[in-house]
């Protein structure tokens, strides 16, 4: 099962490598990882997407929680949550026809063209990972994707639930 | 505020924490710290001959006292030489602080002379690590290191100290942090009340209970409490290799060590139990054998301070997160008064069954044929030390013979590398034990292979007058490897034979110690007496034993806990 693990940890040197270490050392896989300081600059928030069964997820959360720098760990996919990912994608736009087709997809997926060049557009799109996949697929039907960069998933629980120190 | 250099701060912080001994070896990056050590008497430095041994000494010191062991080494090779020692402590949850020198901050990352990323190298085998960036942060980093090392599930902590911050020519204000707290680190000590109630209910409903005691009971100093629970329930007690001594091995309820080389009655009792109370044990693969066939009838109550250990290998029916001592107190309180007679009656059939397994006498072995048997050496050691010595061990057949044939009545007497299985651990560990307990009898049970992995420490023993008694079971082979080759590879002894054995007696003498060679069974007793009569000398006993003896019982691979070979020809 695909799971989204949220981690709140000290924004200290070495913290990130310890988390990554737990995954490689214990043979857990990582689909995506997204990390940045929180509103409180002494803390970092990390979101990890992984595919694993319940037993492995239990081990992942426990092993991550065990790290001295980690304050809180929660499995967002356990309850209602909001998740988003951002993708920047550069596509070739060599003909008028292609430009029109790309523009149509941009409208349908509520994406934005953020940079224009003689032969390409750079497009920004946000949403769930599925939506990003679908968008990339749609673009690839009408033109060539030159490059793409995704942030990995970040997420929050809905309602009152929060990951606070 | 007092002003001092970073190097002086390191030593002063150690003193303020109460550290009495540091095991180490100097080098360029730590010369300032060594200079600060020179000027004082509070912290005694012990100069080893190899940094790996420094870590094992600190480890033996910690295992025998419960106090954190301290290591001081230089950057680069000094630091990497401690890696095996750190990993050994990590696997067995032993509190240790390793202070390593580092190249000056401004040269980190430049592949400077003797630069190694020690924080990176040690990351998978430490509980935590610090790279200190400013001299004023030294006291807090070191104080935190000791706090982390010896609270919760203990473990090694590395503190990496760049040379520029310990520079003796710059002074900074020193402040000792009286109180260390960390918002991200608060180990749970007390068990959840609901879980305690559930555990007691399960235990009292059980007709075939067993206590499965591990190293966690020793680190929590919970021996008396564990004994009280066992006696209240009149339940059999088994112990892991790491837990030996937590519950007295001479207590009538003790059924022996369990696992790969466990006693038949211990493994049988585990396999047939209807309730297992695991206290600070982690269902290691050297215990469970095939997990799918593990203890099919048992409700498992798993008490451990590390939540990640619970249900990692075997699912627990009643998980209890907490330290063994706190949880044991809670369990005892919840049990309240138990009608002893009724409880005895409840487990009477269970004991009858266990005594039947015991009557198989699985530790019996054949003497005779003019060769010394390893088992009789351990029995003789037990006799000559009145069962009250500190026994450190190396890794191999001799380790298993020691674990099986020397009944430990007290915790912290059996010092061995259980998790990592580190050959070369024994001698330095026994030295750490002797430093911590100068009056006690500190022995090593070792083999001709293992002893050569840290033999250079015989020089350290001379320098510090450590009267260790080395009991070397010389079978002219890497015996444990050879045993597996006998069993699995049709006796093809690929590289398990050492045909260039040194003369250990001469070797001991060369280092200034006493060496005694024993080759005949009838000489053993007298030689052992001579060894222990030399109270203030190190004695190296080179005991030529039967090369073909195997360690039994032994679990059969892929089988259940209690599928065992009992001798070269018999099995369960
Ligand atoms: C550092 C290290 N290398 C290799 C091994 C694998 N190993 C386990 S037991 C053993 C043989 C030990 O020989 P010896 O010390 O003579 O003990 P014996 O089994 O003969 O009693 C070996 C090589 C190990 N445990 N540790
Ligand atoms: Mg040997």
C-alpha cells in the first residue's frame, strides 16, 4: 500500500542523512521525499511516500521515531488528509498545432505556463501525484517532454489533527 | 565564568560528569586534548595498543558496571579503528561515548590528512552523534552524549571534535549544563496501565507460562524484580545469551539458556508454552529459529523499552513499552497477592513435563580418551572461581561452552559480544572489567583464533598491572567454523585450520606474563589452581583440548525452536 509518512524533526545538521539512513539500512523503499524548515525555523518537516504493508509501515514509523532528532511521526494516509505535489515540465512547442494542444491541456488540468521560449513552454502544475501523472501522460500524447522536475508529495491531516512539537 | 581552552573543556566536562576512566590512543587531531589530560588527576587515561581494543575495554567497563564507557581517539585511522567496537556495543545496547578527533573545521571536506567523515562512517551503528562546531558547545554536546548513551535503550554515541575548536591557545567561557533535556528525546519508562492489566490477566490465565529474559533486564537492573515475578508465578525462566545472570542460573526455576545452542528443556518449554513473558529480549534469529514455526501455542507479552523491538520479528499479543524494572514493578503491583498454593497447583503439570525434558540431561558429555574436553575446562574454571568470577568471552565454540557450563548467579558477570559476535572482544573487555573492579577476578574464555585478534593488549595489561586470567581453549582450529563445515560441508575444512600456531606460553612470557600449557586432563585441576593462586599476575592458560568436540544441543535450521541435534548422532 502507498503510504504518506510525515516527520517533524530538529532542523539540525545530519538529521536528514539519519532518516535516509534508516530507509537504506533497513531496506525500506522511498518513492518520494520532500523536506523544508517549518514556520518554526528550528524544525524541519519531512514527507515520505513509500509503498509497504502494515508490518513494514509500523517498523518504518517506529525506527524513524527512534532517531534522537525526531519529535513526531505520523502516517497521514491513516486518516483524511490533503496532499499536493508540484511539477515543472518543459515541453517542445514547435508548431502552432502543438502549442494549441498543449494550451488546451493546461486549461483542462488547471496548470500554468510559467515560461515561454521560441521552441518550448515551461508549465507548472500542482495536485495529487495521480493528477501529475495524468497531466504528463496527456502532454506526451501531443508533444515531446524535454524535462520535468517534481517536488515529491507534501501533506497535512484534515481538521484539528496537527503535527506540532 | 571560568575561561579555558576547548581541550580543557573536554576534560573538565568529563570530570563534571563523573567519568573516571578514558580508554584511548593519541594522534595529531587530539594532541590538545591529550595535553589537557596531562595536567590533571581526575580522569585516568588508559593507553591501549589498538583503538578497537579501547572501544571493547570501554564496553567491558560499561557491561560490568552499568556506567557509560568512554573512548578517546584521533581522527582518520584512530576513529575508523573503533568502528568494530562501536558496532559491537550498538548491537548489544551498551552505553558508550566515543570522542574522536577531527581535522580542523576549515579543512573538513578537503580530504585533509587523516580526515574521515566519522559521523558518516558510524551513522548506522550509533544511537546518535555530534559534530561539534564551536568550542563553547563542547560541554553541552558531551553532556548530551552521556545522557543519550545511558538512558532509554542504551547505545554508543560519537562526539566528533574538530582540531580548531579544541585549540589550547584560545580560551572560552566554560559552563557545565546541570540539566540536559531534549524536546525530541523522552524515552517511555512506565508501561501503559491498560497493557499492564492485560498482561497480568494473560499471565494468570496461563497454565504453561515461561519468562524469557534478555539483556534489557540487566541494563534496567531488574534482577530482583524479575525473580519476584518468576517466584510469584512459579514459572520456569529461560535466558538469552545476553540475559545470563539476570535471573540466577542456579535457581531451581531456571531452565537454561535458549536458542541456537540453548538447553533442550529451555527450547522445549518455549515451544510448548501457552504464555511467554519476554522481558527485555528481542526475538533474535539466534533464538527463534524458523519464525513461522515459532511457539505456536503462546500468547506473547513483550516488554521492551524500544518500541521498534516489539513485533519486529514476532508479533506480540500484549505489547508493553517500558523499561523492564518499571514494568516489572507495575506487573507485581497489579498481580497483588497470589495464592501460592493455587498457583503451584495450576502449573504442576507443566513442571512435571519440564522435569521430564530436564531428565534428558542435554549437557552431559563423554570424558576419557586422554583428551581434555572443553566442557570440563569450563567446569574447572567454575570450581576454581567459586562461580563468582567475571567471565568475558570471545566468539566461537568456547563462548557457547562458557555460556552453557558456567552458571551465572549474578547479573553483569557474563560479558560477551552476543549481537555482533566479535572475535577479539574478550581480552580487552576483561581488561575494562578489571579496571572497573580492581579487586575482582576477571577471566577471559577465549580460543586460539579469537585471542590473536587483540593479542597486542597483553602489553596494556602489563602497563596497568591487570591480573587477568586467560583461559584459552586451544583446539588448533576456528572451531565453530569447523563444526559447521563438519555438519554442512561434509568435513571439508576450508580455511578453518591454523597450522602456524604461535607458542602461546612463550608469547605470554615475552609480554612479561605467566604462561601455562596444559595438555592432559589429569593436569587440569592443578594448573587451574596455580593460575588462580597467582593473584597479582596475568596468567595465560593455553589448554590443548579435543579438536573434534562439537557444541550441542544445536537447533536444526528451518525447524521450530525445539528441533535440535543433541549430539553428533542424536536429534529430537
Ligand atoms: C571478527 C570476526 N571474524 C570472523 C568471525 C566468524 N567466526 C565465528 S566463530 C569463528 C572461529 C573462532 O575460533 P576460535 O576463537 O579459535 O574459537 P573456537 O570456535 O575454536 O572455540 C569465526 C572465524 C567472527 N565471529 N568475528
Ligand atoms: Mg579455536
